């Protein structure tokens, strides 16, 4: 299918996510369907934040103190339907194999469920669960 080019690049993406969601909200394709900023509570340890760009870039901000040393995780994934796929990445120690997460939206919330295993335990702990659009 055709991929709609929105014209946001690089650093502008983060500051333009709100506008980007309005622009791509009705567009086809999984990534634009779920693009936006989300947050959820992580088992009483604090709030996790997720920014999902329409190009498949996933930015996670994990709560301190447990992840104070390395609170930010960024990964490039792609949507196949409602499944977010992180490709195997030999440059990332834990990402020797592909990891998949299924998204299901209901109103302003999204349920994320891991499919199979993800060698990156922190990513799995952060992603899996119920998210609210922020």
C-alpha cells in the first residue's frame, strides 16, 4: 500500500507528535493508527512513558529508581497489522532474535501483549500491559 508521507523528520518528530497524531489519525497502516504518547503505571514502581512515532520508532522512558541508570530505551520497529515487530539487532546485546507485541486499542487506551519471548527483559516489562493515551 501507499505510505503517507507526513513531512516530519528527526528531532521535529518528538515535538510534533500531537500534531502528527491529528494528521495521521485517519490514515491507514498500523504505525500511524497507534502513533502517539502513552503512559502507564509499572507495578507500583512509577510511570512508564511511551512515544510511538508513525515511522515505527518506539521511545520508552522507564521510572527511577530501578532504571535510574538507563531510563530511556529507543527502538525501531515496524507494524504488521496490529503486531509491532522489533527486528533482531546484533548491535543490541539482548536483541538477538525478533520480538513481537500485539496492540489492541479500545477508546483512548491500548493493551500491549508480548508474543513469544523478548530477550530484552526491560523492554518486555515496560511494554506489556495497558496504556492510556497521554
